C-alpha cells in the first residue's frame, strides 16, 4: 500500500495531506483557488488519490501556504514510496497547453535538487503569485527526495505556463513510480 498521511502546524499554516500513489479521491482546499486547480491537475495527471486541507495566513500573501503545502506533500510522497524498491525511478514528460510548452524530467533518487527555468509574463494568477510555482516545486522536490528539472520552453500566458508545469510533473511522477517486476531499487548502489 503506497499511502501516507502527514500534518504540519506552525504559527503561519496548518496543513494536512493524505496521498495514495495508486489512485483515489482528489479533494483539495488551500484557500487559494488557482493553487487548488494546480494541485488537482497534478493529482489527476499523476493518477494519485490526494486530499489536502490547508489554512494559512493569506492576509499576508500566499507564500507560506504554498510553500508549506509543498513541504508536507513532499514528506507524504517520500513516506508513501517507502524503500523505493521496484519502481521505474525516472520520468520525463512534455505538456503543451495552448501556446505554452512545458517539460519535466525527474529522478526519484533520494538526492533532492531543483532546476527551474520558466518565466511568467503575469505576476499573479488570482491571488496566486506566479513566482510561487518555483517555491512549491523546490519545497516538494527537497522533501520528497527527488531531482526535479522543469522548463517552460515557451509560452505567453502565466496560467497556461503554470498549469503545463504542474501537469508535466504529475505525468513524470506517474512514469517514475510505475511498478516494475523487480523488488529491488533501480540503482548500481543497491539502494536509493
């Protein structure tokens, strides 16, 4: 069973995440409409069951809520994968969204790293700051133990660029966590 539940409470946010890597209900509520839309797209395109409840200091801005959600989701993803035995480990995917084209390549390596190359013409999408896409991906990848490379090759609309990036990550993760016939990690070291 590749499932996990994680909670985090600080003076700025209260986050709860439940994930099932093999599917299930998707129910997202962060108080940030566009972010909910992105997390829903991430889950649907990744084939995950995902429940997220977040309450944050949105009177300040969306930063703490988005980043802390990435932290908790990353920790839940890491726990749900367990020893990472018998998975494909690598995943790559292109997602076109109208005029935008995004690419994700990742390695569930246990060595967290983020390379992020995307520009956003509009500073905000609703109450979601476009720059928070990179912050979310950093928090997620570092807490999940994933080497994550993201690039928007081109695009003119921040909504399209952002959505293509989230969907690309979902699809790349879906490929990387696919079960193999082996019960061992895909590594010359014998461990991930």
